[in-house]
C-alpha cells in the first residue's frame, strides 16, 4: 500500500473500483462546491481470467473510461498518478473485490445450530462464501465428513466449538478430522492453507497438536461464542479479513499489484456493502434489508432492531449459487421453469420451454451478454424474481435469534428454551429495502426494479424502496474506512435513488375473495421543503383484493397517507385497523399493493398470465410491448 | 477512446501451445527437459495419502479417552488388517476382557489422548499424470511435473462435459450445418473423436457411447438432451469429472446452431489425425474452455503461425453473435458507434453494426458478440 500523506481535508479527487466477478466498476468522487460528489463512472470486463489473468488490466480499462468521460488523466505508463494536480491524477485510490469467486471458506463447529452457526455468521460477515459447515451433529458420518473435506477446495478454514471453560473433547475431535483430511486449496500446491481457531480457549494447545506437521497457517483468536448467550464475532472476522489479504488475494492474478496501488486494504465487496448498510440503519434508526444480485451470487443483508434499546442485529447471507449469469442455470434448476414462467405475462407460444432452457444455458456459458429484445428482458426479470425469492428465504432461515440460549421467564420458573432460533426478519417492520446488482440497478425502467423487489421480498405495510444508483455501495463502504465524511456525503446525495414507497396489505383470504374490497386510501401531498410544491393535492379511492396501483409522487416529495383496511388485512396497526403515515416519493411513486401476503399466484398458467398482464399494465412496466406478444383477450 | 475488449475463443490451424502437467501433491517427475513425449506417456506420478477412517475407541470401549492407550494391542505406525484385534476392554477386575477387532485396513496414524480417537490411514492412492499432448518437454517443475510444448492445431469449444481423452478425428457430417443424428454414428468410429456439424441429438450421443467413441464435437446441443444424458440439470458451469463414457464438446452453444464454418473446415482438414481432447469447462474463477489439440505434422507446409490479437473490436473483424435474436450468426464489424444506443429492451448500451454473411446489417450490443479468429 502506498503511504497516505494527505489529511482528509486535502483529499479532493478520489478513485474507487470494485472488481466483480464479471465487471470492474470505477467511480470518480470529487470535491465540488464545498461537498463530495460522485461525478463519473466507468466500467470494463474483469480480467482475472485467461487470456489476461491480471485484475489490474480491467481496473485500468475501467479508469480509462473515466478518463474518456471526465476529460481528466489518471494513468501514466500503466500506473495511477498521485496526488491530483489540476486535471491530472487523483489523491487516493481504493478498491473492493469479489473477483475470482471471492473468498471461499470451510467452517466447522461442534453443534450445527450453535457454535457452527456462529462461525458461519462470522465468515459471512467477513464477506466469505461458506462452502460447507461441518459439525458433530450434522447427520453425516465421520468418513462422509472427511470425504467432503477432501473434495472441497477452500481458501480458508474457520474452526470453532465449545464455550470457554467448557468441554474440549468435541472441538478437538473435529480438528482431528480436518488435519489428516488435508484439504487442498484451489490455488494449488504453493498455497499455505490458513486455519483460524476461534473456539474454547482451553483447547488451544490440543488444537495446535492436532495440526502439527500439517502444511497450514494456524491462527488462534478469541472464542466467537464464549458463552451460549453471546457471540463475539469481531476477532474472527478480523482474522478472516487479514488472512484473506495475505493469502487469498495475494494468489489471485494481479492482486499483489493491485494491493500495492490502493491506499486502504482491499475489502471483499460484501463486507463493504454490509458496512455502509449498518451505517444507514444506525444513523436513521430504521430496519433495512439490502440485496446485491450479481452474476454468480446473491447477497442479502439485514439490519433489524435487537432486544435491547439501541441494539441492532446485522446479518448477511450469501447464496453462492444464485445469480444472473454464471449461476442462472442453478436458479432454474432449484426453482423449476414453472415457477419462473408464472412471472411471464407473454403469449406462451413465444415462450417455448425447450428454447428457454437453451437460452439460460447460453447465458451461463457467455455470462457477459445482455438482453436485446423485450421478451428476453421479461424472461430475465422473471428469473431474477425467483433468484431473489430463494435468496431471501435462505436469509430469513439464517437471520435468527441465537439458538441454544435458555431463558428464565420469571424467578422460580424452570429454564426453557423458547424464543431461540426465531427469524428476526419481519417484513412488517421493514422500513427500507435497497437493491443493487445489474438486473435491478440497470433495469431500463425503475417501475421494473420496484416490482421485482416487491414480488420477490413481499414487503408488508409501509416500505421505502431504493436502489443503489450505479452500484457504489461497495466503494463507499471501503471509502468510509479512510474518509467517512466523503463516504456519507456521497451516499446521501448520489448513491441511493429512491423509487418510492410500497404500501402493501398483509393477509391472504384466498383466491375466492379476489375482487372484494381490500382497503381504501387517502393521499395528500405535503408542501415541498424546497418550496416548489405547495402540497395539498391528493388522491383517494378503494383497492380491491388482487389489484395494484401506481400513484405518482416525485423524488423529494412526501405525502400523508391514510389507510382503512377491510377486515382481515393489516398494514401495521393490526388487522382491520386504520393507519396514517408520511411516505416518501421517488422515481416510481407510491405503489398500492392489494394482492395480499403471502403473495399467491393462480395455479392455472393462463389465469396467472392474465393476472400478471394486469399488474404489468397497472405499473406501466413495459409500455412499448407489442399487444400481440401479450395476447390479452 | 477506450478500446473495446471482447474475449474470443481460439480456432487456429497452427500455434505454439504449452500445457502444464502437474501432480496435485509432490511426487516424482519421470521425464527430462528436452525429451519428446507422446500424449499417453506418464510424465509424473505420486501417491495421494490414503483415505482416513476415524475410530472412536473411547466410545467403543466405554473408556475415558486418556485410558484408551493402555488398552491398545497395536501402536502408532503399526499396520492393521480387517479382523485383527486392535484393542481390548478393561474388563472386570482385569478379567472378562473383550477384544475389539478392526473393521478397517491400513496404518495407525494417530491416537488422541484428548478424544480417544484413532485415525487409520488406508493404502496410498496412486496418481499419474499423462503428457496429454504429444510434444517436447520444455520445462521441468521439480517434484510436480513439467510443461510440454508443441506446434498444434488448436480448437476451443464453448462448453463441454467429460475429461481428457484421445482419439483420431473422424468426420460424421458433410458440412457444418448438418445435424448429427444417430444414423451418422458408425461402428468404425470406435475410439474416435467424432466431428458433427450443427446440433447433436440425444440419440446420436447414446449411439456414440454404444460404439465406443472417445468424444463428440459438434456445433450445438439442446439443454433438454444434455439433462437427459447426464441424469441431472447442470446448475453451474464447472465440468470435466463426469463419468458418462464419452467427452462432449459443443463449439457454438445451446440450441440449433451450426458449427462455425471455419472450425468445421479446420477439423475436416485434420481427419485421421490423432487428437487430444478435454471437455472440462469452468466459466469463472480460473476460466477453462474445452479443447481439441492436434499436433501439426512435420511436413505440414504452408500453415503459417496465426497471430491471435486478443480483445480488439475493429472494423472488418469477424465476429459471432452470441445472444438472441440473431444467436449463432456470423458477420464482420461494419460500424462502431461511439455513443450508447437504446435497445428494444429499453436498456442503453454500446453497440456495433454487424454485416452478416447474408449481406444484411444488424445492430447488436457489444456485449453480445464474440471475436472469432480471422
């Protein structure tokens, strides 16, 4: 890393890149009129693969685009120019990365639902993909676990187990399986496998003995579950990050060069995104879910209020085989073509399943292609809905209260093991849903992005929808490490594009009730803070069960909304209870969703198609679509 | 202006090619620098540590872990066979001891006083690495393997299944547009690398397996047929370890697609030659594409080395369209507009004009074309 000689106030021109698995994205942040703003963006294919096999080529190509677009010069003789001087150079350069498949880890713990799960959380929080979780009670026999360890090719292993002062036998037993199994790293023979031990401190010597003579780099950190009631994930996460830089990144083609260019440690992309989302949630005191759907993986982040006042609980899951290019075939294999096609409102004659399967595979083997026709776009967006749904289900199953925690309700009660392992993700309490990833951020119309989010995540009550304008959350997450002020200013002014607010009815009385009253609404625009809008105009009406409606409310505008639900429908105040809230506008506006929760589409394909066609029309998702392609009677 | 950089697949009549042939763990290299090797020569060999079996004697003998060692009839480093007494229980006052006979064969690698667990290591597993490509050993990688170099004709496919195999090139189709059907697979193709034209059908694949062909190379395949053949839906493009009795390489993609004419002509010119073939495909994190390699004969005059210019989209360069609605069509770059255009899908993207072989011109996103060697 080059030295950072400038003070934060002296930093006026910032270059930041994110090296994704498919594309490398560069942004330029400049100090303009007394504030930091993101001014330009460039992108280029990531070049870790042959024939280039050097990530810095893609970085320079992306920065080349910035030069073209900004008229500035940042590169000389293949190197970045620092510091800036007039139209030449930048003051700092930072980067994140998920290229080369990211960080892939094997996690092991004693009890699957307790220490192993905490270890998985630590790994995910550090930005890793967890290839497998080995635990004493994972229903596999020792020889099956050993075979699995031998078959996997992790970059790193995290071993945990046992509370401090407790039993050491079981965690040592796991170590005694891992060590002789000799897991082979995917980087080949010259790579020393890092192993992090974050379990019972009493077992440290026995663990060292278990790995003696093996070609591993054993690091010992504080127990990540020192007592059952508390996790201590920080030290393990930090160790993962340090070893990631030292071992994994150093072996990926060109990363040693890239590391010598950046003014801060390269963070795994999801680690940086998690950073910035936690910051928003903390500052605005809200519950947030963020999603980043990429070519190979889908990350879901959530920050929900905890039990104690002021406490927030952060969780991240990575669905390692759900994505829109490399993993698109896996989405189809997991959910099935029937589930994908239920989101497609087009004439079935256009959507031959055999042909669609070929298209999916062609996208898998040529991941950088983009949909050219409207029909290709509609199909891809249908796949995206399913990828997001599956990823969110996995997230909700993982983001739970700590399992294995006993609770005493009152003095004299016997101990019970209730209320542990419940999901903490509550769609009714969700305040903000943030989208990023190509298929969401680059959708031709934001109405499409909004509907994809609503259909996939099924928010309930009042939920603000936003998208990361050009996928700069990773850049801002790592920038926050060296220049928090710049990071927050750009985040507030340039990063999020507000789509609007979804107001959705919870309750699902059944297909027979479609067309019956769901709720009535009254919307009054509030005076604009800028003074441009006087406010007062409004809209009111009734929504029938099964309908959606779009009410324009521009970005920067707010409105007062009153909802009177029919019996059985809940908007956050209880079933059938009136509720009043102030909501934000956005590029899409207010989406009134009376389709109920959980969202159910008709089993009959033709009925479902007509219903989708109605929703698509109501939301203006594909206004240029030829009528004959839809074939609505 | 920034360069456009669209990576392409390699199809060339002559190139200097190197292959790195290494063991998964340290072993013995059997060749010397400068040595000429044929494709099936073993260049390195080693033994992988045998399978391990943990035996929890503390549980079996109902003993505290620390007491296990004194009950053992064998010690660390001893060989053990199935049925051989391994340990005895403590019994009652030293009487009525029960013997525990080993259920596994191998060497006692470790006995843990902490867990009472014994690790038995099975017989070492031999691993050999073949040269794969006939050529000359140009570099020895000590204890790991070597690099073999040769002048070859080299054809990359877009997707494959199955690993390394060898055979002589046999033509099954008359031209690059002909589909490869079952009736075109003959018994005489046994051991051969069968070259098709356009899409290969499921029945043709089954027939090729029946006649004992080593590999099939064709323009396209239906994913539906691939799924039927494999027995599962391929989720992620990481292949090469399928054991289905044949290696399959698809040169263009999935669906009804003709092999590129240039590729077909080159393979046709190599009919009868011995080829090394590998169907292994990996799209990310170390990309691998399936390949057909045929060493150039000494007397192959007139085949000049072709220079591959990676990543440049320039006017006149041949390209293949790799996405619907014109998937598989080939043409030449006719224009490179600087500004992004709005596509039918509504997205904005940088585009190029392609003049197709038919004479028509189409506008395509730059992301949707692939360079082909010209």
